[in-house]
């Protein structure tokens, strides 16, 4: 009963969500049966309800907040609230939702849309672009020698030269 309304006919309380369909359909008062249903917002009861102490609905996740019901929506507000356990959207618009308290870690370590500099060159873009697109063409990206020689890994831009000098590279024999 968050939006308490009084019936003018018999003085009974109804919440707005419950009584609105009755009023819209022109039905009589559900309590006394009077035909013309007139509703009045009960501001005194509303103040009492909104001053009731409640705990945060995220208490199972660990939130310790207790406050008035009227302050609960501010506490839980995704943009400006202070509940650290409510799910919020990633500010980089990656589509992820994390608890507010985990957002800084997500933005620095897990978000695919975080700013990221290639590990091998100065190229900068988002993590997902660097790791799925740029690394496919980065000249400094280390590749294994296809001959599995002792050199191990060779920068992509040097691979062609390495294969010319690799001791395990097959060469055409002039005598065959």
C-alpha cells in the first residue's frame, strides 16, 4: 500500500494499483457496493507508510542499509544511488551489468570496451578491438616459428626474414 486512496463512500483504503482498474471500468465500490466510486489520495497515511523503516532489498548480497521507505528508491537508484550491491550497467556500454561495488574492477580489468594499448606496439583502442582485430595484423605480434626452431617466437614483421635464415627451413635442392 504505497499510494493509499480512500473511498469517499465508505472510507476504506485501497492502493492505487488495485483500485484504478475498478474506477476505469466504472464498477461499484468493492467494499460497500455504492455505484459511484470517488477516490481521494490519503496523504496522511502515505506519509506514515513512507516513514516506515525498511532494509535494502539487496541485504542478501550484503547491504546493511536501513532507512525510511521513502528513501529506498534514492538508495537503489542506478545512476546516483549509494547501494554498492545493486546491479548497474557498465559505463563503457559493453552490455555488462555488475554490482556497483565491482564496477571499478570491471572497468579496469574485465570490460571488453575498456581502453587498451597493444602489448606489442603503441596502438590503442578498446580491449576487444586490440585482441580480436589488431593482433591479427600487428607487425610486432610474436608468432611461433612454423619450423619450431630454437628461436621460439618471432615478430610478425620479421617472420619472412627469419624463414630465410632459419636452420630448419626446407630449401630446394639443386640436385634433385
